[in-house]
C-alpha cells in the first residue's frame, strides 16, 4: 500500500491484509491486557475491604498472566520486537502509514445515516419517552 | 457486608472496563485468522466472563 488505490475491489488491496489485521488485533489485545493490569493495581491500592481486595488481587494475578501470554505470542510471531528497536521502528512506521492511507479512503461514499430508525434513546422504552 | 463508596466506584470502573474487554475479545475473534491468537482471545473471553460475575457480586452486595 505505497499510494492510494481508489478501486477498493482491486484484489491487490487484499494482499497481506489478514496478517496485517492480526497484528492490529494482537496489539489491541496487548494494550487492553496492559491497561487491565494497571487499572486493577490502582483499584487494589484504593480498597480496604478484605473480600473486595481478595477478588481484585486474584484478578490482578490473572491479568498479569494473560499479559504474559499475549507478549510471548507476539514475540513468537515476530509481531513485536522489544529488543530490535530498528525493526520495531520499521513496523510502527509501516502501520502508521497504512493507517493514514485507510484514514484518507472514502470507505462509505453513500449516506449510511440511520437517523429516523434510531431517533429514540434506548431508555425511552422503559420510561415511556419521558425524561424523569 | 457494606463497602466504602470509593471502593464501590473503583469496582464499578473495573467492571465497566472488563465489559468492554469482553465485548472486544468476543467480537474481534471472528475477524482474526491466526489460530493461536484466536484461542487466546477465546480464553480471555472466558476468564473475563468469570471476572465480571465476581465483580457484579461485589456490586450487588454494595447496593444493599
């Protein structure tokens, strides 16, 4: 994906997309795992009740284990290069450039607005449309 | 047992985050092609479900 191709049905655009998508999903997964560890550690330091602490501590341990699993998987697949900064830099630049190209695409040229079908807030069904 | 308000809020925030993670792991798994990543996401969905149940047990005790 060196430059923009305006024909989205061109099969050339599908080249390596599954691999590219997998690295993106794995990165999202890793970020969520990381965030989970941090959130739980923070919550644990703010909690005094023994049973709540037990639950949080247990979940923190599970979160750390999951983070390790994802990191090891990404290392094994060479999706992530913590030791080779140059390689990681190239990977990051590639994904940054691809993301910018996707951002510039006019993927949904027609009006896809569903206003009129979703003109009510979800709570309206419970309150008969009146805000309380 | 009653919890301090800030503890309840803390647990509430974790539960909201976990719910988002579970939704993502569950929906994104359909788009993943790598079998190992798929399996790990399935495992995460399973663990997250259990964790959300634990958190909501705390929250329901706190609301009494």
